[in-house]
C-alpha cells in the first residue's frame, strides 16, 4: 500500500512535469516562430504588454513604487510563476483525462491569442506563432501523458517497469531540449537585428553642408483635424514587402554601383557620411494610396544627392534606368533622368533629424521627388544598377504595376472627416494637396455640387511637399452636405477629374467628403 502511494505520488509528479514540458515547448516554438512576425506576436511579449495596458493605474503605481525600473522584470517573474503553476496543474489534469487537459491548453492558448491580437502592431497573421506553439504543446502533452500513464498505478499493472521510467525521462528531456533549442535559435535570429539597433542608437549623423531652410510657420494650419505638416517618424506610413524589418549593421553596409557605367564602385557607410550631405523637405506618396487616402507623409530628409553618385559612376550612352535593390530583394526602376535632372533625389540617411528608423530603411534608402515609392524609394538599399527599361524590370513591374510611376497631382479633404457631424453655423474645411516637383498654385472647393470657389493656401515649403488649404463656409445649414476639392499646379494645370484605381500607376479623381451639419 505504502509503495503504491509513493508510486502514485511519483506518477503525479510525472504528469506535472509533462505539463511543464509542454508549456516550455509552447513558448519556445512560439518565440522562434515570432522572429518572422511582429515582435508582439510572441505570446509572452503580447501577454506582458496586454497586462501592462489593462493593469489599473493604482496597481501600476504600486508596482512601480515597489519595483522601480525593475517593474517589467517583476511582471515577467510573476507571469512565469503563474505559468508554472498552471502548466503543472494542467499536466496533473492529464492524469484524469487527456481531453480535459488538452481543452485547458486550448483555453489558455485562446487567451494568449487574444493578447497578441490586442496589440496595435499585430494582425491575424501574427497568430501563427501562438498556433504553432499550441499545436506543438498539445502533441507534447499527449505524448508525455501516455508515457506517464505507464508509470501510474492507476492506469497500469506494472508501474515499476524500468523501461517505462526511462522512456518518460527521455521524452521529458527531449521536449526540454526542443524548447531550449528553439529559444536559443530565436536569439541568434534576432542577433543581427540587435546589432543594427545598437548601431543606430550609437550613430551621430553629421550636419548637412546645405541645411534646409526652416519651414515657414504658416505652412501648418491651426485647424483641428489637420495632419502635422511634418509627419513625425512614428506616425509616418509604412509600406514594404518585408515580413520582418531587415536589420542592417551600417558597419557591414555597402552600396554597389555598377552596370552601364564607366566606373563601377562600392561605397561604405562612412564614405557616404563623409560626402557633402544636404537636407530636403519631401512628401513621399504610395502608388496604392486611394483618393483621399493617407499613404502619404512629409519629412525632412538628410542625404547625398544621387546625381553626385551617378556623376562619379558616369553612365554610358543608352542607359535610361537605375534599378535599385534592397538587402531583402525588393527592387525599384527609376528613370535615370529623374536622378540627374536637378531635382533633389537623395541617398537618404536621416529622417526628421535622426537616423532613418529601422522600418523606414536604416541605414540608407532612396527618396526621389515626384515619383511614387515603389519606383524610387528603396529602403535598406544596397545595389544600384544603371541599366535600361528594355532590359530589366523591378519588383512591382513584374506584378502588374506600371514600370514608371510619376506622382499624380492630388488633393484631399482632411476635416471634416467623412460622415462626421459638425455644429451648424461656420464650418472650417481644411485639407492637403500635393504635386511634387511641380508645386500647388491653387485649390478649389465645391459645396453640394455648387460653384468652385478658391480655398486659402497655407505657406509652401518648396515644390516637393504637400500644401495645406482651408475654406471657411460661413453659413452651414443643418442637413447632409458634400464637399469636393481639386487642385492646380504652378503651371496652371488642373488636377484630373477622371477616376482611376491605384493599379497600375496611381489613383486619380477629385476627393469628395459627406458630413452632417446639426
Ligand atoms: N526595401 C523596400 N523598399 C521599399 C518598399 C519595399 O517593399 N521594400 N516599398 C516601397 C513603397 S511601395 C513605398 S510607398 C515606400 C514607403 O516608404 P515608407 O515605408 O518609409 O513610408 O517604400 C518603398 N521602398
Ligand atoms: Mo508604395
């Protein structure tokens, strides 16, 4: 009898261990898989940030006063302790019923999944690590429980079997190795990214030889609902094909310039910084931006003019395109002319006074006034090939988009927003318009299909940035109203009314917004 009790205690321990091992496998596998998704796709990271978000202020204050800057460590330690207890309990539940234990795992996985989805930077795809981890954990749990059953007097006639004991120990050890290996691998996967992060933090960019003039204060309208004239880096739209943001260590970076040129060369990051850098305000636009959309941002870029790079390379006769390629294989075809005709096309290293953010191409990207990003704004750029449109095609060109992508003149109503409700009386309408390289000379609005009237233009900061506009509608009567907007460039050309979808070379048409006056 006494022996059976010890055995049964030992068996319970084995089930608890089975639960702990499966929890380890879940987090290890999910951690590894998360290297390919958003950082907060790792369930522990997501759960930690969700807990922080949902912690009531008084508890947060208490934690900070108790643990100081170690509050996050304290959080992870307590989360770890809870996880260990839960995992052991689930394992022990597996002694009664594997199905019940599996269900418990699924419920907890659901909570982890909800934590992942609750993060602002995650989408449904970021559930993949949690799902993979859960599947691996379920297999581990069922397998280890079946091995533990052979040690359990409740399930088995001969629980003293040495082979069964050894099998269970091997199984448990195997899953620990799997979990630890996955964590180790995920660390080395993020090591290059970390090196790049550290290098970025340590980097002090040189001052521009030719600084940009200050933005006239009148460029920013003081009107609620208007975007900032200079888009803060963290609010800047991000579009790329990179599943994970490439981590490029500037010490390892070089740019190869080759193809139809007299002088091929490569340039290191330090060589680039040693050149005479310039600053330039430029509004970047995505070809996928729908009419009225927000895939557009304005920044002060610091960089080296691409015309200087090309002057050094000396393109040969017949060349009409530069194919720029990023470290992760994206490419863009830019007309050679756009890089040499005097506009401020840059190999950019700085954005709004700091090194390029990782997501925006650190350490070096291209920006070219007047061209959509997909044919010009290569981030993490490492290769420039001078070639011909007849010989080479870029990433999006081979996927149905136009090989050339000049930005189409656009205007947008920013306030009131679509379907907003505003008080009766005076309604201040405001928006943005852009025609990079050509400038905006005039903006007009039409209310409820009425006569086109001139809007007031805010100050400009060069031809390559957007320009804000406003229109004061003095007597708005209650009801549903519509406002439409259209722009003219400096040559007097009117923005086209013709509606076009983004594919293949950018949307067009006049933006129209409906709103209700109370
Ligand atoms: N390496 C790389 N660079 C890229 C892209 C990309 O997918 N990969 N997308 C381009 C597109 S379509 C646009 S609109 C701009 C967007 O730049 P941003 O993310 O800094 O706003 O980057 C361009 N450069
Ligand atoms: Mo784009």
